[in-house]
């Protein structure tokens, strides 16, 4: 069995991601030094131990799964934020 394809540990989070993005997400999580892999049934799993790791996973998922209108909406919200005096 490939090191990328393995059953998830009991404490791993299994992520539901589009099949077309699964390997790109997996490789990006590995670049960030997160312990992750794919199951033989094509599910993506990742070990999250700290809030920083949770934020990294959230950011990667957002990067690969948010569509154009979602990015535009996010950008509009950023532009409309008021900075504190």
C-alpha cells in the first residue's frame, strides 16, 4: 500500500472534499507538514493537534473549494471592513 493511501488513524479527521481536488489538497497539506493521507476508499484524512493546524486545514480547503463568487464576496467583505482608530 502506498504511503499516501492508508486507513486513517482513529483520531484523524476525515474530510469530505471534491474528488477532483483530493490529491491537490493532500499534497498541499503535506507541504505544510500535516500528517494526512487518503483511504483505500478515496477519503482524505488529516491529523489535527493544534488550533494552528486546524486553521491551516481550513485555509487549504477554502483555497481549493471556494468558487469565484465566494472569493468575490469575501473580497467585498474585506474592503468594507472598518479599521479601528
